């Protein structure tokens, strides 16, 4: 018997189907990604204790008025010159870094931590805790002090870990730490435009990211941005690689903290 | 002469279109990969503010850890009905209370999600997608409400401006 040939399937309408799908996707999706600046609102405080004022040198004040003119410390910046903020903020961070003498008194000072210093502090807190716990009567006051000591121990051991990591990668014995209180203070008016506010946020973010990238590149040979991106995409996984990324990022964030205080407008 | 006559009678040969589906499928797959689905239809006009060094929210969206609030002029209807001419869009609606509704909206959204799927309250980001001209006073009102309810993560939406150095800021 002669073999019957399989008739060819007409694929002429395949293109039509594909076009339909294509057009469906074109209509229901968008190209632009959602991008934003992530910020946190400080937790509300219950107690109304008067807080001790922060020293002028530790504040970098940026104010935007309702005409989008910016005042950064003593200089007035017109809206078209916003990009000069970048170098000003970097200057604020870097001017006293690695300096122990001849410091500029208008900018935040740096403290220098070392493994010995942190180890000593940790030991001191441990001794204090031991002394407190061995007391015969443990009243409310002692309990509070024990809690404090435990908190301090946790803090110092975290710092010690970071210091060890820093020493391991930089080969230096001392880690420069910017003054704890140093921050950028962003003030705006009720009528300040969103775009101007975001532009200042952008400059602050850019300056700090560039500082972090440079430091990370020097220490770990990989930029902070790249580490952060990988980390955010795979945050739900728990691999050793991700954990080292997290540690490295934490170190970089302690070296260049982004402390931005956004003040509620009054006018 | 007779040669030419013959050709005329035959007509043009059909073009082979068998690879057309392949090409279209390629395009289709490109768009499927390169785009993201639209969340909702916008009811307010938003000209995005620009900035550099922005964070991509896609991973947060995939984990549904981000809620969007849209602020801008309404596309339809009278803008003067709204405070300062700026309408606030929550999911599919323009709420008449404007920005003051944000607290109730956030709480409802938080309660609606099944308990095992919700991230901790302070990790859920509230993203403000605001028009360039939106006054900051409104955003700070929202911040105050969110602070009272312990929703501590917020985001200011902005478009990556790439290599441009000029920000688009309204001159006055």
C-alpha cells in the first residue's frame, strides 16, 4: 500500500493569534518601572522630655521655600543649580574624616574605634552585669540597670564585629566613625513643590550613595549599589553569600550613615 | 515577444510568510519580559518628579509590600472641588476626604490581607506617586497620620533621570 501523506497544517493564522496576544500585552502593561526614594518616619515618642540640643556643627540644614529656592547652611542655591548640593553634602561628610588634629570646627568630628577599645568596653559592661546580678536583693532599679547593661553589651559586640570586618578588609587598625548626632535636616514650606523636594532628596541620596560606592569598592571590590540590588532581589533566600552581603552593607552603612530628618513645615 | 506575454499571465509569486509568526512571537516575548502590568487606571494626572539614585520598587511589589497613593489634578470633573485642586486616588477611587482618608485606607488594607501573608506593619511601604506641583504640606499631613498608626516606611516616587543633570522644577 502506498503511504498516505500527512496533510500540512495551515499555519497562516498563527501570525494573527500572535499579533492578538502581542497587542493584548501592549495594552495591559507599562514600560516604566516604579522607582522611589525609600524613607522611614521616626517612631512616635510618648514622653515629652526636653531633648538636649544638637551642636550646630553636626547639622547640615537644607531649607526649601515656596519659590523652590534652596538654602543649604549659609549659601543660597537657585533651582537650576541644585546639582551643586551633591559636592556640598560630600564635603560635610568628608571634611574631618581621618583627622585627629586641625579639625574644621564647623563640621562633625569623627571618632576612631579600635578592636581593643571595643573589647574593653564590652568587658566593662560584662563586669558591670556580673556585679549587678550577684547582688543579694534585686529590686526594680537594679533590674533596669541589668536591662541597660544587656543592651550595651549587644551594641558593643555588634560594633566589635564590624570593627573586625573593617580591619580584615582595610588593613587599618582604626575605624573612623562620624559623630552619632551628625545629620542632614531638610526643611520645607507647606507650598514647596513636590518636584523640588524630590530633587533635594535625589541630591542627598546621590551624594551618600557615591560615598558608599567608593568605600565599598575600596574595601570589597564591589559597589554598594550592586550589593544592595542583589540583596533586595533575593531577600527571601537565605544563602551564605547573601549573609556576607548583608554584613558588608551594614559596615558601609555605619561608615556613611544616611541620617535625614525631614521637618514638618510650619508655614 | 511571446516570452514576455507568458510571464504576464502568471502573476506575482506568493511571498512566504511562514516565519511571520516567529517574528511576532519574538516581539511578544520581548514585551512580556520588559514590561510590568498596570496596577490600576489612573484617575489623576501625574507628571513624575525626577531624580537619580532611586530605588527600584519591583521586588517590593512582587512581595506586595507596597501601597500606592496617587496625588494630582483629577483627569475628569472639577478640580476646585478638591483641597488646593489636588485629588487623592486610593486604589480605584478619588476619596472626597482627600489625604485625610489615608489612615483608614491603610488600616483597611492591612486588615484585609490574610495574617500569614502580611509583612510587619512598619515594613509596608506607602509610596506617594505625586505630581510635580503637589505641595509638600499634603505629604506631611499624610506622614503625620501614618506615624500615628505606626506605618513607618514611606517612599517618594520619582523617575530615574539617567545622565541628565537638569531637574525639572517649576520656576516662579
